[in-house]
C-alpha cells in the first residue's frame, strides 16, 4: 500500500496550521496514499501555557480534529494524526498530548495519550519539562486495521523499549512515532533509536516529524530536527525526509514483518531471568 508522511513546520496559530495540513493531506491523497501520517502536536507548537489555554480546545470541540476527520472521510483515506495538544478537565489544568487514528469514514478508531514526558536538560541552555504542561497517559494502544496492526507511540516514548516490545508482542506490525524532536538529541539519537526499535520488534517504524524553526507571536521560537523516517522491519531506512516540510510518499509491504521475524525470531526467544541483585 502507499503511505504518506506529512513533515510539518507548524507555528503557534492552529488555524493557519490547519490550512497547510489540509492542503498537504489532499496532495498526499492525490498521489495515491491510503494512509497519511502527521507529526506530534500538529495543531500548535508553543511554550507559553497561558497562550495555549487561549487557543487549544477539548477533544469534542477541537476544530483541527473535526476538519481532519471530515477530510479523511471525503478523501477515503486512513489518517494518523500524530498528536494534538488538547485541553482536559484535569484539576491542575494540564493538557493532553493525544494521537488519533481515523478511518476512511472519518471515525476515530483509536486514541493514544503520550505516556513518557520529556523532562530533560539537553544542554546548559536547553531545558524541557513537558510534564508541567501535559499530563502523561497510562495506556498502551494497539489499533487493528484491515491492512495492519498499529502500535501507537509519541516522540519521547522512543527511549522506552519495553513499550515497543509490549506492542509487538500484542501483535503490532507497524509502530508509529510522531515527533517534535530536539535538534540536539535528534542529531545524536533519532536514527539509532528508531532503527533499534524496528530491529528489536521486526516492525515497520513510521516516524513523521516536525521540522525547522517554528514561528511564534506569543513566545520565543523553537527548532525541531525534522528527518521524518520510515524504517523497515530489518532496520533499513527506506525514507528520510531531510529538513524540508512537505509530503513524502512510500510503498509499504507488510509481509516484510513476517520475513524479518522469520530470519531472526528474537521475540520468541525471550526468557525469564533472575536478578540483578
């Protein structure tokens, strides 16, 4: 089947971002894509929490989600919305970082809230505390479709292989990793981590990413790494989108998952062990 990645460079304006995403979605469908994947926080990139509260919505009223569901139905495609920043009813006011899988009728097949929060000090001048604004999820999600079983993750989850192992053991053939990766950690670890997760599980890894400098009127700008990747179950990089925003289409042969697992059936070789003490 044909799959497309939309590599985005969103700003802090959800309305403007939606117009760009919808145009790219139509372009991907025109190129024959049956599944289209967008990056993490496809609706808005902002580090200003007060500003986010003024432009983000609850899921039931989110205009980006509603429009993209309608487009998926109109175009007759599957759509992975990598994630949206959404308001919640949590008492502490934190948002959800939520991924959606939409079917060709525009229905939500699966939702996944990012489990692992990016609370790090990358450099002396670059510190992130995602958990201050977003509350973590707690449920791993496997979505079963007519073409493959999809294990849903988001960005920083990539550093926690147990999640990917659990998804593969539950039947995943494709693992999605929509991201807005830091340029520093991206240059050091992005390719290696994604290839490792594919090799360990014998799954395709599809990782649509944000890229470049994200313009803002409400706070300082932010940069992301780009390089949306598709990795085969054998660990081969079959698509690297570089750093330009755009539509990237590729062919996916799901039979490669079984072929890779037959060659090296490591998933079936796991053994219990004691220790360490």
